[in-house]
C-alpha cells in the first residue's frame, strides 16, 4: 500500500533582506519528498470452476536447454510440451501446441477440435490437467530418425461447460497412471513432436 504523505506550509519570519542562499534553503525545506510509483501487482492465476474459466494463465516459455539436440534437451522439451497441453485445456488456444506437434498426433484430437470449439462458443473446460512423472529416454535414433521419451501420465476429470457455466459433459479422468510414448525430431532450431500415444497400463 502506498503511504499518503501530507505536509504543512511554513511561514518565514526572516527579514525580506535574507540572502539568496537562505531563500533557496527555505524553499527546499517546504518541497514535498518525491515518491516512487507503487508497482501494480500482477494478476493472480486461478483455476477453472463452475463460476468461470481459468484466469491469468501464462503461456509456457520454452527453456533454452530444450533447443539442444541432447538427452537433457529432449526431456526438457517433453516437459514443455505437457505444459502446452495444460495451457490448451485452460485457454482453448491450441496454436502454441500445434506449432510444435504434428496434425496426426494421436492423443491431440480433442485439443485440436472440441476444446477450442468449446471456448469459441463462450464455454470453457474445468479440470483435465495432466500429471506427468518418470520421464525417461534412451536417446537412441529410431528408423525414422526420431528420439523417444516415455513417461507415466494421469489426467484429472474434465468438465465441459457452456457459456452459462452449466455442465454439458463430463469426461472421466485416469485414477491410475498410464504409460505414454512421445517421439520427436530435432529440427535444428528445436524439437517437434511426431507422435504421442498411450501405450497401456503399468504391469
């Protein structure tokens, strides 16, 4: 909170013949102290609910290491890719995800179609966020010159709401982790997802 400063004027009883230096000193004493502007707090993030869509969702930023043709770069890119997935669910904006993913992505159907359409019609999606763990990669080239990343994923229940907030559909989440395979190609400027598929349940 900004402090509100109030000053009171001063009356000088010095003779009119005071020196210029004295006048300058007296004038300076009555000038209010200059205050620096109070910074505006950044809007806080909030998840979607029945009252409205998620608010102040920040677009994920690709880390510098994710542009490298290394195992560490591939794993960092995979984490970034899942951040884009969550961003799509919360905003309906699939363009950042499409920019680094093939149109034939097996698990991306809803993120390319139904979710953007829901937001375009004034509705939103509550939930659906993905929890990911156990990212691993042998960093070996496949016959298609791709690198593979495996991971375990869980997804929360997803509620589709119309423009009034009414629930129009509920998609069950995964209470158990499922295995997922992501294949990506290094393009020279970063990674590009060629395929992402669910491969089954843990044994």
